[in-house]
C-alpha cells in the first residue's frame, strides 16, 4: 500500500484525534509542554567514535559495581568467570548485535525485528512481554546506578562523616534530580557523553595499572590466589564452578541494545541511500570497539580486585562492596585521587541513569501508542517521566538502595533482551536461508545454527539467574502484567477512535471523483458485499422505503488480514456506480442512477471505525447502517479483537463520541436497518 508522499498518490488531510488538541488547565499545559516522547534523535550525525560514549555511559558505567558483584558471586573464581563472560560477549552478544545493526539501522532494535517476524496478536503479545523485560532492565539501570552513585558518595572519606547511613535518601535525591533534568526537556548529548566517559575510562586505566604494579611488587598475592583456586578441585572442577558463576556476572553484558538505538546518530558515507552501508559499517565498529575495550577492562579489573581486596572488605556491608575499584583507588593512589575517581564514577553512573530513562522515553511510545495500548499522555515526556520516577522510588525503597540486591533483577532484564535478540537474528537468518541463492543460503543456514547455539547460552544464563535470584523475574512479571493490563484497558478505551493513519487514492480518477462526491449532498450506504446484485438490491430497497432524492454513495471496506494493528492507512478507489456493473443485466442497471458512486476501501483494521471516518470526510446527508442482530457479547469481542462485530451500532457510537469531542453541529441522519 503506498505511503503518503509516494509518487502518483494524493493524500487527504487527517481528521483531528484525541491527543492532537491542546490540553486544558495549567497543569495539563505544563505536562504537554515538553517534546513528544516518541520524537527520536535529530538529524545531526557524528563520527562513530564520538557516539561510542553514548553507549559507554550505560556499558562502561558497570565498572562501578561489576567487579564487586563478581567478587561476591564467584570469589577467587571471579577472573575465570569474567573470562567466560568476555568470551560470550565477543563471540555471542557482539555478533548478535552486529547482525541486528545490519537489519535495524534506523535504531528500532531487536524487538522491532521480532515484531516483523511474528505478526498478529501473538507477535504483539510477545513484544509486550519483551517490553516488560526491557522496562525491568532500564528501570533497574536507573535505580542500581543511582544506588551505586550514592554508595560512592556515602563511602567517600571526605563525605562519610556527613552522609554515613544515608544511602537511601541520597539515592532518592539523585533519582529526583535526574527526573528534574528530563522534566525540563533536556536530552542526551554526544558531547556530554564524551565529557563523562573519557575521563572515567582513563581514571580506570590508571587504577588498574597501579593495581597490576602492586601485584607485580607482591608476587605472593598471585600464589595465594592460585591456592584459593585449588580449593575448588582440579581444573575441570574449577572451570565448571566458573561456568556456574557466570550467569551472576551478566551485568557486564549491558549496553548493546543502547548501541543499536543510537545508530541514527552515527555518520555514514556521503552516498548512503536506502540501506545505509556506511552507517552500518561505522556502527559495527562502534559495537566492536566498545566490546573489546570493556572486555579488557572487565578482565583486568576482575583480576586485580580478586587479588588485592580481602573477602571481608568486599562482603556485603564492607568498604569495598559495590565499589571495588574505588576502594583500590583510595588505598593505592591516595584520598585526593580516590575522591577524583569517586566524582568521575558518580558522574557516569548518573548519566547511565539518564541514558536508561531516555531509552524508556523512546521505547514505550515507539510501540504502545501504535498498538492502541497506551493512553494519550504517553505521547509526552513529562507524564511518563513522573510515572518512571514513582516506579524508581518504589523499587529503591523495596531494595533499600542496595546495589547487590538489585543485580538479579537487572541481569534478568538484560539476559531476556539478549535472548530475544539472538532468537530474532536466528529467525531472520533462517528466513534468508530459505530465500537466498545456494552459497548465501548455506552461509545463512550455518549462521542461523550458530546463533541458535548462542541463544541456548543465554537461555542457560537466564534460567540460572532466575533460579538463583527469582526477585528479578518477579519484578519483570509485575512490569509485564502492568503493561498487559494497561494495554488491554487502553485498547478498550480507544476502541472508538477513528484508527486511520493516512488516506491515499488508487488513481487520479478516484481523487477527482472524491472531490465531486464530497462537494455534493449524498447518502452513504456501507455494503458488506460488493457484488453488482447486492449494490442494485440495496439501491432499490432504499429508494422504495425512504424518501431519498440525493445520490447514493455505496461503500465497501476490505479489512487487513492482520487485525491486531490499531492504526492503518486507507487506499480509496472511487467509481461511478453504473460502471460497477460486471454481469448486471439491464433491469438491475436501471436501479442504479448515473450520479451514484461506489467507493472501495483497502487496508482497514476496523470496519466500524473506517466507515465513521469516511463518513466524517464525506459529510453525507444520511447514513444507512445495517444490523445483524447477533449476540452482542460475541459481537463486542469480535470487534475488539478482529475489528468486526455489530457494525451499525459501533459506527453510531463512534460518531456520537466524536461529535461530542469535537462539538460538531453538522450531523447526518442515521438509519439503522435489519440486513
């Protein structure tokens, strides 16, 4: 179906819908003042190595708490478990998202890939479930990052006398300040990302380098670590134990979904058109550079913290808990450098929360309003920010602002997203294998098998993480149930909207006849069937039983196969009714007058809504609606799910609600007839 703006197509201006009109009251105007939440990145693009830092604020900031969490999860096995994490990162997650980048270069991400591969109601249900896991990952990113930032502040030697025991209120303040930034309408900036990320990485390199030097000066630390490893048995048992601990380190996999979402900001080649090869290539460099740099930092930080921090210090409540590298910076480089490191860590953790909330502001409006599963206020930043702030404060209070306690929920959301991306890539490659030529087909099939194996690794990690820390899936379940309930209520509430995205014409003749049709008084008559016999019979019936002098406009609507869509574009074909004769004989032909019209509509998702919409565009003198007299409960369910049902009653309800909303005084006469 041609989109608006396509060649040889004339589009019609759309009718106003709820959400387009300015809200009433001072509070409503303030909430709607900021930019709509579904506005994505602007037209400015940057080199990939500059955009890298927008991904980095989410990905690299995990160094603030990942080494400490790895120590708690694996102890002396932390470096080996981290090595497995790095192998999965480079051989699994990175390869998956390189494939995603090649197929989702507009920044839609893996969820959009699955939506295309799994159409219909089951596909949308799957997307809603994934949105629940994505919401878990993003929200816990905000609460966990703010909690860790507060922990760095509370344990800083200069601030500890004043903030001791105040981690929860400090976390609340940080979250509120973060929300205030977005309530003012601020957004991410490449420059801010670089200003926060580059110093943080450099400071970590200094801390890790100094830690390696300390280990070199005290080789007995390495010997003690080796003895600790031998307590787990031979190397087979050691590797098995490290593999069992690996799922608890899944926090170190975050950031790849953000890396794909920032693709529209990446500068490609000057001649990029259609599929932007230059942007895709640059984005793959971005993802690879981030993964390699983070892998090196994770390995070295895990190794140094394991050898240099006593178990009593990294245990929960210890001075190194949730801040292992910060602990080493103070201990090895002095309080001044340690304070500078704390400030840098707090800044990047702060901006990691900003990255997460910006991701939510883009993610939720991208799907739910289009599905008809979100209230009108979701289209604006400020109401959504306030809802997210309330959820953040509630979860922070539940977890007591403890970093380690939130790790399970965060890992659950991250692993679910990685699993969905691996499945989406595997399905896409499998589809390509069935349609490509022999050589490409063989390669696509082998890659599909490989990514199914990667998906298996993520399944294992997700299952183990849920088994060990079920709080993550419990929180994700609440998010999923919340999204499903809100979506169902919103779909029910918005069922009487017009549900039309755009209107185009099949040809120039249809556009010309439409102008003539709308400029004259006509009677609109929807038809369930578009056969010549039905058209002639209906014309005879109406002219025999009603005093009708105006021309008749017959309307037949063809619905899409996928009725799960909420909005759709309409394609109109307008003809004179006498030209729609087919096999109609002369007797029937006399029942249809020369000035009568026949309108055929393609692409609708709901019958009643489409009839009501076109009725408002045509502005007929009379509207004749048929009634089937079937069971009303079944009709209502059929309408909500398939866009069908007791069409006559629903058209009347939709029009009355629209007239009340627009205060339109021009209304046609409506006749409800038995079919």
